[in-house]
C-alpha cells in the first residue's frame, strides 16, 4: 500500500516539546506526538470503498493485513509521526480550558488527485489530552459514527468522512448513561477522514492563554491551506477568514435543519473551522417533528442543543471564535457586523430551505406565514418529519386531503376531529399556494424529492445494526451503508426502512436516550 503523503500540519505548526504520553497541560504547541495503542486482535469489519478510492487505496489493499494494522493503530506507516491536537472549548456554555484530542490520534496526511486529506483514528488509545479517560471507543458509538458520517455526505451535508470500522479485540468499560452502572463492551476504532480536523477550540486555547504568537501561526496556516483564495494573512484577511467560517457554519446548520439532524453536543471544541459536521456522539434524527427535542441525556434539562436552537448555538459559538480571533483583528465593529450578517442570512436561508421542501419556487410574501402555520400544525400530534415532507411531494390538490400524509402520523386513528380540521385548513392554503407555481406536478415532485430524503439513519436503525454487530453479524452495517448512499431515491426493495420509529424504540437506550459516550 503506497500512499502519497504530506506533512504540512506537523512541519509548519509548533509541536509539544515533551514527548512522554502523560496527561498534562500542553503549552506553546498545536499538537503532541503520540502513538496509537496496540490492540490484541484487530479486525476490520467494514470499509468505505468510495473513501478508500479518494485516498488512492485499492479494494485489494483494504483487505490486506497492512491496511488492517495501519488503520487500527497497530503499525505506524513508514516515515510518519502520529499526533494529537491541543485545543480548548466552551462546553454547554462554560469555558472548560484545555480539552484536546482525548481519544483521537492523527496518523498522517494523504495527497491524492489534488486534494489533501487528514487521516485520524478515533478510539486508538490515550493521549496527553485524555484527562481521566482511556482514549478508547466502543463498537456501539463507532458504528453510529462510521455510518452517519457517510450517510450525511450522501445527503449533501458538509461532514467529515469514514474510511474503516474495526474491532480492537479488547473490552472497554463504559457507563452508557452515566448512572453508576458501567459494563464492558467491545472495543472499536473508526478511521476518520477530513481536509482538516481543526476546531474553534484550537484558536480559543491560544487566545485564552494570551498566546498571540501561536494564535497567529495557527491562523496563518489555516488560511494558507484552507482559505488561500482570501490572500496573504493580514488584519483584513483575518476578518474575511472569520466571515467565511461564519458562512460555512451557517450553511452546515441549515442542512442539519433541512434533514432533521440534531448534533446533540455543539460545544466549541466540536465545531469544525471548515463548517463540517464533526464528532458524531449523542446525535439523533427527528422522528416526531419537535423543535424542543435533543437526543443528549446530559442536555435533557436545559436542552441547550435542541433541534430548534441549533442555529442560535452556531451563532453563540461564532461569538466565541470572534473573541479568540480578536487579538489578530483588534477591531470589534467588523466582527459584530459578521455576526449580525449571520442572523440576517439565517432568516433568508432558512426561508429558502423551507420553501424548497414545500415546493415553493416562486416569490410570495405569504410564504413565511404558511411555513410558520405548518410548523405549529406539525407539532399538534406526533408527526414523523421525514415521512411527512417526502410524502407531501405527492400532494396534487386539496381533494387529495390527509391521505397523502396520514402515514406520517404516529397514531392517526386517534387524532381528534379538531386536529384534522386544522390539518385540512393548512392543506387548503397549501393547495391554493401551489396553484401559483409554474412547474408541473411531476417537476415539482422531483425538485421536492431532491431536498427531502426518503432514507436517513434513524436511531432505531443504527441500534438494530449495533445489536446485530454485538452478536458478530455485520450484515446490517453493510445494508445501511448501501441504502444511505442513495437517500433521495425510491429504492422499492428497501421500502421497509421508510417507516416510523417502532414502538419498542420509543424509550430504548440508544434510540431515544444517548450520552456523550454514545
């Protein structure tokens, strides 16, 4: 396996001078050198052939022992120096100080077809940033991350990618709900791929320590390799950099809202500087449409990262990044203007996104009111978001009535006449609005289906794959991997996965309740 390697990160950024792998505060460094932990019986159980191809790795090579050993951390690829990054972060609104890659180890950079990819292992052992943790991951959380990253990519959502999912052969002790009941689970390792794993927290840690020198070095590196079109670093370019990060962050969150994805833990250390979805922990997909839903048990009381609050949290996090970059810009009003633009842009982009989901392609001043009316109506009774919007594309006129969307209701038989009346009232307004559209019904249906997925990685689906994998059956992992490559297509043979959450999954751990160890 001959990889085309580069080492911009380790050659251009300051390294931790202490080489021992001990938990500590790391100063004046962007990263620390650290080797993955060797495992007892590594086994690759799934590989993204598509991602391997992007890296210049052949199908045959993915089946080799060398591939297995490199991408489980049991062998260091020749002439490479694995490392873990140093960063800080605001967690649930509070400054947490130094955090860093506690269970992620970066292996190397691959240059292929004029693209630079950073290759990282999650769950490959402790680092100087592991604090009191073991740096390992379990099969449960690794399956969720591996499948979801690839699913999000095919949904058109900016994201990190997955290359391989492996068992370590070791058992890992985890308290899944943080309730004092730890249990041993199968250890696993995911190979994650991204143009960059830099987060808001990488910049925050230097600002918090008044280390402007290294803040500038890191920012200059980021602009050089990821925002080169902005020009050579200067105060003006630093501001443009922040502006670009703001726009890309908003674009990502609008996509989350479109497909009903809830990240679950939008701390600043989990926010990509490239506007990519990163760190798939206690995420979830909306089953019933609910602005107040969060999958994260840690956040259950305050619901800081609930579905409807994700855009606000994006802005809050950008405010922290603005504070971090301020020492390089030294002017407050321009930064405030960027944050103000985020608010305005969100309103515009959110409206445009919802209009596309509803098949509104002409201008109408009443569209916002129609959308708000719909969002209120959707929450009257439990209504599946994915099924509702997908089936709405079949609506042709008011005579179609509730039949088009009744499959989206969790308990249609018991819906009150009053609720049905409100739904029929909205459908009447919707039918009248569609009459203004110039597209044919079929054309509108195609455009709506291009933004309203039929298949998403529902929480219960991921749990089914986890339960089977725990017993040594990995067929569902592959089935979902293939299914979710074409989320907008009908796939009649897979119709069984276009279904509401089964009742057994309503309160099951892993389906409705997830923690940061998930």
